[in-house]
C-alpha cells in the first residue's frame, strides 16, 4: 500500500464507509442477506475461536493485575487518576454499553425464559426463569468487557506511559518497523479500526432511534415512521454536536454523571415498588449461578446437536465486542490515565459488569415475576416487538407514564454520549492519535454517522441496519489476531519497562534490598531520603 499523507487515514476511511453505505442503501435486501450469510458462516466455523479468545482475554487481564506488573501506572509512575471514580465509571458506561443494557436489560431474560439456552430446560418454567437470569448475567458480564479492557489497557499504556499516539498501528510498530513489507500495513490497521467503529456505532444509534420511536408510540401513540425517526435523529444530532463542542471534561463527563444518577434512580424505583424480596433473591441466585458455572459457560458449544443458541447469542456478542473494541477500548484508555494496571483491570472488569447484573436482575427479575405470577403478557410483548417491551412492563407499574418518559430520556442521553464519544474517538483515530482532535473533524464525523443512520433507515429500515451490523461484526475475526499481536508486543514492553525501572532504582539506591521489586524500591528510596533530610539540613547549617 502506498504511503498515505497526513489525512490519508481520514480520507480513505470516509471513502470506504461511504461505499459500503451506498451499497447497503441501494441494495438493502441483498446487502443484508450477503452480510448475514457471511456472518453466519464465520460464527459457525470460528465460534470456538471466539470463545477461547475472549476467555483467554479474561485470564490474561486477571493474571496481569496480580502479576509483578500490576503496580505499573498508565502514565508516569507518580501520576494520579485524571477522573474521580464515579465520573470514570459513568463514562465507561457511556461508551455504547449503557444504551444496549437499557434495550436488553428486561428483554433478554424474557427471551431466554421463552426459549431457554441450548434447550436445556422446559420453556416458560421456574427452571427457565433461573436459566434466563444466569445466561443474561453471563452475556453482559465480565467477558463482554474483556476485549474492551485489553485494547484500552494497551492503548493507555502506550499513549500515557510510552508517550506514543493512541493508535493500533503504533502498538505494533515495534514489529512492523523491522519488516518493511509489514510497515505498509500500519495505515491499513488504522483504517480497519475506523471503518469497524463507524459502522458499529451507526448501527447501534440507528437501532436505538427505532427503540425511542417505539417508546414514543407506546406512551404517546406517536406513529412509528420515517418522519419521526428523522425528528429523533435530528434532535440527537443537535445535542451530541453541542456536547462535542463542550469537550470531554464537560460534555461527555457531565452527561455521563447525569445518566448514572438516572440509572440508579430508575433501578431503585423498580426494586422498591416491585416484588423487592423476589428481585433481591433473583440477583443473589443469579450471581451464584453465574460464578458457579463461569468456566463451563465460557467454553460451552454444541458439537453433538444442532443447537444454534451459542451462535445467535454468546458468539455473536463476543464478535460484536471484539469489533467494537477499537472504539470502546480507545475511549476507555483516554479516561484511564494515572491508574495502575491492577486498578484499571478490576475497575473495568468488575464495576460495569456488576452494574449490568444489578440492572438485569432488577428489570429482568421484576418482569419474570410479573409474567410468572400474573400472566402479564410480557413474554408475548417481547416476542412481538422487543423495542417496546420495556414500556409494556412500565404500564403494569405505578406512575407508568413518568417511568416511560424517564426511560426515554435515559436512552436519549445514552445515545448522545455514545455518539459524542464515538465522534471523539474516530476523530482521534483519523488525526494521528491526537488527544485533542480538531472540532471540525469531530463535526464531520458526527454528520457522517447521522447520515449513515438516516440513509439506511430510509432505504431498508431495521433490515438495512442489521446488514450493516453484520458487516461490522465480520471485522472481529481478523481483529482478534491483531489483538493477539498487541498482547505479545505489550508483554515484551512491560518486561523491558520493569527491567529499566529496577536498573535505575538500584543505581540510585545501592542499599535497596535485593528482594524488593521496583515499586518497593521506590518507596524505600523515598523513605530513606525523608529520614536523611534533617541530617542533610543540619550538615548545611552546622558543617563539621
């Protein structure tokens, strides 16, 4: 590939995306069929590879956190976290995870209740309800954040610790630099990450627009048509452009904090006005089942029967998060400066999954109790229209209209923060990894993402979006191999980093105990300097 100019990644990415969207808009049915068939073949033949890889990412991250590298900071060793814990967690959820959780938090357990995973238990029974929560926890738990965490950790390490641009190509530069033929692939990797990110974000925003339209239809009897979808998209575009002009520290941060507060308020309302004890028992049992079957679920497939459940749910999810990992991982890296590797791993791998389990336990548990105890019709409502099922549940609760409006506001703000963070990260990817990409580039990508959504909605509706989603998920397979390369290179850098720290510290503090690691040696050196400070001062005043 010829060498690209300064704006080469930006221009080529935009052209490739425009071409893919044009094909999807002109031939929505054919594009969707081909993309879905390709995705089906990929998950069929490489499903085992996705399961092993994501489980391996979890093992790698936990092992790294407890290893001798766990105290290394994502930045200078004396740096402090840029954001407080609450704001950090809020922004983690804002990077596209929150809106999906609102969408599926009640609907996924209800779907598994009607069609149990792997057909292990009888549908619509007490056993299938228990199974539904267990697998919903699994699909939205630790594994879903593993790929995001790996990319975020590696990008943050190189960006803040090594002082390099936060680009996939830069991470692999130590490998490609020694091989001239591979060096040309650097821009290709960056273009690949941009295209997968934009297509994935556009799909998620488009599907969420449909959900908001469905919610407005349920609450206010607003028609579900293109006119209202254009209105929703237009309002969201204005809001995320205003947020983009405010910058990361004001726009995304403030909206993310507001969103997390609304999440907790809505969740506690459902908990305390619904069957509280039953919901708490559901959460407790679900976490127990999840932990007890963690390894089995992580690697479960169906080689002895023709069950497609894993391909349709878990494997699809894993492929989706790997495809999204350049976007979410780069955003997570951007907000994680100053944390140690151990703090980062347990913050990202524990807090968002725990919040997800609580959300699913409250909303899914409440819906299952209503369905099982009073035949509320929520199972059929979910099967008929998943976009409005949540609002059907609200109709069975006190102040249903207020709940629906709050949920619509929550979805809308999540969409705004997701779109804002996406435009920021894509602009960073197409501006040589700059931490502060120019506003004009953020506006251009914001316009392009909105145009993609509207084009596909008008051409093929939900089917057009699903075709684009399938096409973006196909990127997961080659990117998994790229992730393996990034992990290998990073481990070598961590080893060299620790060796350099030890060498420098032992030269400065020759009396440091041999058994101390680099961080203990630094602390001992600080203590030694502190103890000797009065003596040094006295020597200066009263020299002997």
